[in-house]
C-alpha cells in the first residue's frame, strides 16, 4: 500500500514515552534535592479501563489494564516522623507529619494539592508500621487525562514506604489501603479499580476485577497480535473528581439502590422491573447504565477469551452511548473524538474515566491508526479546540521496584 502523507502537526500531537523511566536521572535529581542518595526507585503505571465505567463503586465488574506510562518515586527513610515530598513537575515541596490528621481539612493551597496523595498514603500506612520518608516524584503520565495518575502516585508511594520500612503487605490489601487514602485523606470518593490495576496487572493482560469481592482474574489482551491498536486520545479537557458531578452520580446510584431495596446496583437482576419501580427518570437512567455496563464487561471478557478482540468495538460504542445518554458524564471533546475516529475506520471508541473531561479510548485496525489520529486532530482543528494528544495504550505490567534490584533492606 502506498504510504499516505501525514500533516506536519501529527508528530507533535502524539506522545511517545518509553516503557520504563531512566532511573539514573531520578536518582541524581533526588541527590540534588535532598543532599543524599535515594535508597530505591519505585514505579507504578497508569491505567486505561477497557470497559466497565462507573460500575466500581456500585460493587460491579471492571476490565482495565495498566499502561507503560506512569509515576516513579525515589525515596529514602527519615527518622523524624515527617514525610517530605517533592515533584519534578511541580515547583512546590511539602513536608507534613506522618501522624497528622485529614489532609483535606488542613486547607492546603491549590499548588500543594497534589501532595495530598502521597502524604495521605503515608498517614494510612503508618498504622501498619511505616514512618517518615523523603520522596521525589517524576511522571510521564498526563495529569487530568483520566488515566489514574493519582492512583499511580499512591501505589508507587505505598511500595516505596513499605520497602523503606521493611513492612510486608500483600498487593490486594495494599491496593485497598491506597484507595482508603484517596477516599479519606485526599477526599476523592473513588472505587477500588485504579489502585488494584496499578498493583496487580500483568503485561499482555487486562484485569477482570469484581469490585465487591475484590477477586480478580487476568484476561488476554494483546491488540498488536490481533492486528489492532488501542489509542488513548487525551482530549485536553482536564477533569477533577474530588466533588461536584462525580460525587452526585455516586449519590444517585446509592439512592436508587436504596429505593430498590438492594445493597448496590450490581444486585439488580431484573432491569425492566427495576426501571418500572423508579419514578425519577434520572435515577432510571443511572440504573440502566450500571446494569447494562456490567453485562458489557462480561461480554467483552467472553470476546477476549475467544480470541475475538476485533469485535470489542461494538461494546466500546455501546458503552460510550450509555455514558453519554444514560449516565450523562461525557463531554463535547469526547463525543467529537469518538465520532471522528469511527468515521476514519476505527472499530470502536468510548470515553474513559470518571467523565466531564479526560480521555477517549479508540480501538482501530493497526493499519488505520494514523488515519484515525489525523481525523480526530482535524475535527478538533475545525472546532478551534486545543490539539489532542495521542498515547499508544500497550497493556503493561504493574507497579514494581526499579532499583536497586533484589530484596529491600531489613527493617531496623
């Protein structure tokens, strides 16, 4: 096939990031910042949720996978009960006692809000025996893009603190503790998915997670082997989940479950009867999305296990329409990206994350990936929007210690 010319702006919009960071640069930066060498470097990935949106806090099913982009933390122990965090992406540094109270109640200014995540983790893990630390954070994960940057930061911090203080916590439990830190300390009412993905995923696999039981299983996900590409479109419409509409959706789901007499919307087994029992049309729409989205997760798992990854497109499209019309969490840039991608030959696409900004996931034949990117970029250009960023979403492994290799030092 003849090579097709691409517009000059294409490569500027695409984000190409190595699968692993250069630890030496972070170690040197740590030494400059703190005047001593770090004791280790830890890395946790971001995530893309293939399907299963707003089902996690409804005790439902999700099917996410880890990506190669993530957050790295270099760290060293402190004996003064203080956690000091710095970031290569932020100008501010934050020091706080590990034994302090709720982070969000302290009235931190906006330029320090990012530190609520690692400090919150330190405060929760203190109950398990960890202590103070100096931490330097580095990220190649776009913040506000709906790729779980906060969970990646929490999980990298959690691994660092446990290793530095010789505390052993199994990964499923560590994920629950990181989620608790985000709920209680950072004030975000998130479900358990993001932290579980960051800690439990394997390369070439998605993670089927039952958010009620915490049980998980790995599902084959190798788009390249099937001649496909998974493309994340960062719409550049940043989102924040610490309140507002996200919290309202969660409250609506809880209200609907209470009216229906079930512990959570995951327990609705007769959808027509449930819809008929609810008078509020808003609550009916919320229930319809959650129940059908759980079914879509199960269908997607069946397709992947049958080697029919190309057929996932229909599931992605149905999920996006439900999120847009029933759960009402999509936004104009996401709708335009999905529409342009489908017109350019993508198999399917949908918004990902909590909504009201963030990213879109597109499934396309590998040979049409460039055409899809160009079509989405052109659609944004026509509307006068900021140019989208594109990230190749490669199913990758979970959080790990990068240096030094081998077991961490024993706890003193």
